[in-house]
């Protein structure tokens, strides 16, 4: 009997496969030049989950999202980022986007001179495409009404809707929302919340960063709290809502 036949007979010594989380950051470290801002962050997100990433001003929330989306700044110096078994940490931003990372930045980055529809069409210039534009309009009737309007003339809430819609026009696997309620009146916040509820029901895996922590917690399954570039809490959203000390210490609410 040769060696390979012997090996085939012997019991396997390989460990049983551990199910991998849909998304994970493994001890990521990122810098803006010399400035060390993401200081060994690790967490998992399961498929279909919505996770709130919370923390004070300057805690590193935006930097963490930008690192995940593989933008040039801050620069990832160490650690691994995995999405659906693919190594995001080896990729450039365009590759991460093609794989399905959809970052909706705080400034929304819509193209002001283009109409609503042109903004959506632009998102679909390349494969892989997500929802057809007509399906987007079913979920965002306000955008359907304004489809011919220049994006610059939209209200803040409508611009936020367009920014989220544009992510869905791509084949998004991980939605990263940076302060979607920022600068919006409470009544508009509730409207955006309803849209995010729908997105949650549809099973999109989402990380939401929000100053309005209570609103984000109500929407989320889990919560992470960042402080000075490190995760100081990882648990259920309810645990944060119920823990006044934690909220006061890290969220000032
Ligand atoms: N482009 C940059 N160059 C250098 N340092 C930066 C840059 N952007 C952010 N920082 C610093 O990195 C740290 C984390 O900032 P970040 O924007 O990630 O925080 P944040 O949690 O999103 O805060 P906020 O709630 O104010 O949005 C801060 O100390 C900030 O001053
Ligand atoms: Mg920020």
C-alpha cells in the first residue's frame, strides 16, 4: 500500500469546520498617516443582522467603516476583514464595492447636477447590479415622484433616501450606513427609519453608525461600542438600552 492510500485509510486529523460568520473584522489596525485611529478592532456580523456601531465623537466609527470599505484613508496596516469567505483586507475599494460592500457616507455623495434617476442609473453602469430601478421606486415612492428632479433640489431626507437607494441599485451584501439621520428633522428621521426597517425585513446585512443611538438601537439586533479606536462592548441592543451606566459612560445618553 502506498503512502497516499494509507493516508486515505487513517482517520482525518483535520478539525471539524467551524461555521464562519458572514462578515468579520479580525484585529484590524488603521492609520491616517502617523495617526493611529483603529486600534485592534474585532467583531462579527451574521447574515441578515443589523448592528449598531456606537461611540462618542472621534471614537473611530467613520474610520472603521472606511477601513471596511477599503478606502485609501485610513490605511489598514494589520488584521483581516472577511465578507462571505472573501478577504476584503487584500482588496482595493473598487474590488470591495464589486464584492458588495455598500458604504453610504455621512455626506451622502449624491451627484447634485444629475437627476434622481440618473444618479440611480450611474450606480448601475457596471455589474453586479442590484434592484432594478422600478423596484427601487416601489420602496421609495418619494424618489419615484422626483425621478426627473435634479438631486441638488432634494431635501436632506430625500437625499439620504437617494443615497441608500443608490446602494441598493448595486448588488449590496453589506450595507454600511454612516449617520443616516444626521441633520434631519425628527419627522424625516421616522421616514428614513421606516425605510431601514423595510431593508432589515428584506434581510440586508447592515452596520449602522448613528449619533442618535436610541434610534439606531431600536432598529438593531446587536450593538458595538467603540471608544478610542477599540471595541469596549459587543452585545445585544437591548443590553445597551437596559444598561444606564454603559450608556452614560460611552454614549452620554
Ligand atoms: N482624515 C483624517 N486625518 C487624520 N485624522 C483623522 C482623519 N479623520 C478622522 N481623524 C481622526 O481619527 C479619529 C477617529 O475619527 P472618526 O471620524 O473615525 O470618528 P467618529 O467616531 O466617526 O466621530 P464622529 O462621531 O464625530 O463622526 C479622531 O481622532 C479624528 O480626529
Ligand atoms: Mg463619524
